[in-house]
C-alpha cells in the first residue's frame, strides 16, 4: 500500500540515530523497505498544494510517459495519484501566490519520477517472473485492518468490491517493490562488509605528533633562493595597450604611438581593451615573474623585461590579442631588506616552488627520526610543540561508524576534514610501527611527523560491534541511490511529461 511520507526527527543527531537503530532492530526487513521507498518518494522540492486536475474532462489523457510500453498515467487512487496527494497534503499551506506555478510543476514532476521508478520495478520484477503468493498478499491486506491485534472484518466488508480490489493490488505492488529493493540492497552490499568495518574499528591507535608550518620557512633560506633567482624578483613598471581586433590594427596603433602621431596614454584610453585602459595603460609596479601571466613565451618576455625607461616594445602575441608595452622606469633590483618585497617572494615560493619548502622541513623531520633520543626530548631540541589525539580507527572520510578525526590542537575542523580524505595520512598513521616515528607527511600547509601508540581496548566491544553493524547497515542504504537513475535515465523510458503537463496542467 502507498506509504505515508514521514517527517524527519528533530531531536538532534544522537536521538535520530537511536531511533533508527531501534526501528532496525524491531523489524530489519520492513525498515529496509521503508527507508529505501521513502528515499525514492521524498523529493527535493516539497512545497505546496497543486491543483488536482479535473480528469473527467472530455478527451483528457493524463499519461505522462511509458516504461517499456507500460503507460505511466495519473488516475484516481493509483500510485502516481497517491504520491501526488501525499506531497500536496504534507506541505499544505506552505506556498505563496508568487511561486505557485513553479511549485505546481515541481510537485507533478517529482510525483512522476516516483511513478517511473514504481512502474519500472513492477515491470522488471514481472519480466523476472516474480509474483507474491495470494496468501502473502492477503496477510498484508489483513494487517491494514487490525484492531487490538485482531482482523476487523466489519470494516473490511463495508468497502466496495472495487476498493477491496484496489487495496489488494496496492498490497501486492508493495510486496513486489520491497522484494526488489531488498534484493538490490543485498547485491550492492557485500555480505562480509559489515564484519570488515567492525574489524577496522578494532584496530585503533593513539598518536603523538608535531608539525612544521610551511609559512615558517626561514628568512635565510628565502634570501638564498632570491640570490639564486635574482631576475625573477626585480621590480618593473610598465604600461600596456591591448588590441583584440587583429594584428594589422595593432601594428597601426603601435606605429602611431612610436611616430608621435598618437600619445601612448590616449591610445590606451581610446583603443586598448583591458583593465588598464582607463589608467592610460599603467600596470603599476610589479615583480618580473608576474609578467609570465601575460606573456607566456619566455623569449618575448625577456625582451620586454630588458626595456629601459621610455622604450616601447614590439607587438607581443597573447592568445587572441596583441599587446605592446612601454617601460615607465628602469628595472630595479630586489631589496631583501624590504619586508613587503620579501613577503611577496615568500608567497611566490609557496605557490610555485612549494616542493622546495616541503623538502626543507621534511629534512628537519628526518633529523628528528634519526636522533637516538626520546620523542619528547627530540621535539624540545627542535623547538616543536607536541600534540596528541586518538584513539582513532582507520576512518577514511570521518564516517560515524567509529571515532572521528578531530580535536587536534592547532588544526581547524576544515583542515582535519581534508586530512580525513587524504590517503597518505591513513597509510602513514597505520603502517608506521607502534612506538616508531613516522616518515614526514605533507598535509595542507604543514609537514607532520607522527608517533603511533597502542590504544586501550574499547569498552563493551560486543555492544560496540553490534552498534557499528547497525549503523553501517543503515548508511549502506545510500548505495541504493543508483536505483532511481537506473529507471529515470533508462532507454526503456519514453518521457512525455512536459507535453502532458503543458497541455492539461499549466496555468
């Protein structure tokens, strides 16, 4: 029978999980069917009542498509109509006049999507030859007429024969749908997976560790790099004119500027097509390396960088545009005593030469590993602060089955979320022998070393394992997300939703 759409619990994450676990324990088979069907039925847009069509109108055919030639139609009392009615009733009064047309469309569209899945499941199960026994369907129907644990024959007899047949068919379709979803769930979830997850939770470790921050790259190392790459960081001041209408026009403008017919500033304001035009082409003071974002060809870039004050370059190709430059000042060598310049170079290094910085700190970390002294003493000598965390299982993705990666001093929740989906973190943390310092590990803007320690046995291991299995089984329903697209994107589906909706239902 058609299911009622249930509201989500609002008592917080813990109470919600407890309720889910309680329901699963009470009746696993029904819970699985209920959750998965609700996932299919409950939709992204749940707003307002739409106007139920007058289907008795002459010539109206509310067939919205076909699944392998089986019509998907809206008829009073059928699955399509019941889902539509549930969406309308559940959200009664939450719409406005301004969005009524849009929401009307969304409710019909999502009811249609649910009907496609329902029709597709029945069709596929029919092809497979599955049909529940009459006795099983009778028992399902009888469950709907129970009062104090007994069948209410009087209420059942009051129904018309047509309604009795409709209820019987609804129960039959419900049994078929639940059987399909259960089978898909078991196929999508390997039988030993829950036990494997429990085993992951059992292998927990506590950790001590320390981290180098890449932003702490020493000033002396920075100056050494500048000395080795002096030309990259000289200060240059250029103006530019960009022409996007072709090389010929660009050369004409360049010639006019060079012979004095047209001033550089006027040409920039009136004929240049870039962000510097309003400033007469002035690009301001930059470092030489910044010109690489404008001129990709190294030889052409070096010619521009060699210009002296007042000199104008030849045309330079820049994608679909042509550019020429004028030097406003002679190049000026970098001043390593200028804090602003050095900070800019530090940013360049972390962005474009990050490996150099990582290698430097990895070398320091290797030095700690090589010391034949205690971890605390080695960190003290290196001037590093120790942190601790755990016990922790191999919890890739920070899933709720077992303890999560968090609460590490000096690391934000955002950074730890990145750690949680980094393969190298888990591999290093759980492959390093207990009591040994790990290899250096780059994570975000840090280089870490870890010291894995044995974790204390978990309290109530049997109860903990059972809870993990139940929680895992609930979240494993997400694997069924593949079911709806299988039907709604299936070549067997002939979708004529828009044609029918626009003909009969659009206001």
